[in-house]
């Protein structure tokens, strides 16, 4: 059977036809067109007809061809997370948002101020994920924040996933708002429960947000609903971990012009003498860094390279050259390096994005000296022994001689003197044909075949 997969990106709409023969999935042909921002369906159907030919929609609706697609256009799914204690309920809300394929545009804790509300009103997210308090825990902050939101002009969707003891009160206070109430993301300190909030955000994406700019036309004509691209890739990473022997642990980097997404598959098994603090880590985790990218976010990436990576020894004219180049490409996101110097500057930007995004994703460790002996205290995940890194996205897919391990090694210690738990030596694989987002869509129906095909198509860099 044939399967068509299409991904609508902010710049390009790309697709492929995959053929399933037995249990093996193979890419037959591909197509790509510039994304038509005003009406996403225009480029989408151009890709579909290029891949399938006349009668494409009838063949899809008749079940002759499988179809799946995703979208990160319009900047993706923007979520503001609201909790109480940053290290506890707020952190769980962030996990739920990231695993739903969202980009966090704002993170707020404790009691909302007038400035917080004004900022949300002036730059509203698609969804506010409203968490706070374990079941039976704090209610004052939750009720105060609910009242502040009720009095605001905020009109986006709200997902309440906080203390269940005040669910009824929150429902009453926010009765005039677009509110969905789900189970608490953290009913008990040791029991994170992000899935109900994650599912609610996905449902909102499908029922409301996906209707904008032509996605509703695609749903109407094909009968198939889209996924947020990062959500599809997150689930794909889980499929690889589950179905491909030897790939239980890896880091997947998806670096674009505006953001750098980091996915890690890893099961935490603390060594003797290590004390874990904080919430339990999931086997697959995603984070997204909205200030680290090769084009739209190039200026902040250059700042990261210039001030936080001493090995580059960027001083004087060199630092100014990098800054000017970053400003230039930020103004023209479609630009490519024109010479060897600009190619080297691109590598600096890429290295900074990879190093800092991975450092933010990884955990920290420090030694604490006690009367009973030294104790290693760890927060977050220890990726020190992860053996493989996958590079995906335009630049990482194509650059053959890039070594992410070299750049991650520059981040061994953070500004507070804590060890950053990143791997040293890694085997690096490139998604050379940039098939991962497309295979991630197919994995909705064929998780094992898509996962095996994804690993099989990777190119090992030396």
C-alpha cells in the first residue's frame, strides 16, 4: 500500500510517497513547494497532486492511499504555562506543553501581576495551560490567578490542570472564558500526570487552531486531521526507542531558522551515591529553544556564541563580523552563505544553537559534602552515557563534517559551577534527506515500520 505524508512548514511544504512492502517502508518520491502562508491549502494540494497525480483526493477518501500530515506553520502551537512553584507544578505543565508539540511563549509562576496579565493580553498565546497545586495543596494562588484571568481581556483557550479541590470554583470564576478542565498535571509530588493536559491541548489544536489559514479546507477535502509537527516527531522518537533494537538511548536535534528542538530518549538509572532531586523524568523528553535558530533567531544565537563559548575566542573584529552576519541573515531568512567565511559563521551559529539547546535540555549535578560522606546531587536527566545523536533540519541534515559532540563538550560546567550532564563522545547520524518529519506522520499508522525506516535512512558522519 502507498502512504502519502506531507509536512507544512513555515517556509516549505514538503511531502513524500512511501511504499509498504511486507514490513518494510521505503520512500518512492518526494515533492516540495514554498508554503503559501495566506492559504496553507494551496501549497499542500500542489504537493499532494505532484505526488499522487489526478484524482488524489478520491484515492485518499476511497482508502486506496493512506494520508497523514502535520503543520508547524503560523509559528506552531503557542502555549503560556502558569503554575505555582517553578520546580514543581510549573515544571510539569512545561513537560505537558512540550510533549503536545507546543512552543512555550511565556512561563509564569506564583501570583499573576498586572504586568503579567497585560503581557498576555498584548501577545496572546493559542492556549494558557493553567496549573498549580497538588490535589489538596495550595488554593490561594490558583483562585487569585483565576480571578485575574476572569477580569482580563484574554480570549484564548484555557486548560485548567491544577488542584482538583478547586475545580468547581475555577469553573465558576472562568465561566465566561473558553475553558477546558482536566485532571491535575501533578496530583501528588512524586506522580506527574501530564497526559490529560497534553491531550486537551492537542484537541484544541485540531478543533480550533487548525481551522486557520486553509487547514480547515484540507480537513474538509481529505477527511484527515493534522498534527502539530513537533508532537508527531515526539511520538516518532518514542516509536524508535520502542521498536528499533539498540536505539533505546539517543538525542535528536531538529534545528531550524527560528528554534532548536531537542528530543532525548533515555531511562534514568542513578548510580550509587547519587541523590535525585526534582520530578521524575519521562523516558522521552522534548524541549524547544525559541531564541536559538539559524536565521530568524540568529542574533541571539550569535550572542550565545560570542559570550558563552570561550573556545571560539571571538574578540574585536571577529565578534563584530559574527554579529553583522547574524543581523544580515535574520533580515533575509532564506539566504545561504555566499563564501567560505559565511559558511564558517553559519557553523558558529549552528554550534551555539546545538550546545546551548542541549545544555538547557540536560540535567545538572553537584557534589554536596555531608558528615556521612560526599553525595552527588542530580536534577534533571543524566545524558552523559547516551551514545548517539541524530541531526535533522535543513542545516544539520546537509552539513557532513559537523560534530555536535565537540560543541556539547564546551558546556561541561554551567555558570553556577554545576556539571552539565551531556555526553562526551557520540556517534553522529544525519537525517540527510530530511525524512524524519514525514516518517513521523506515517508512524501514526505504522509505528514500527516507520521507526525502522527512519533509522535505516540515517547517514553516519565520520
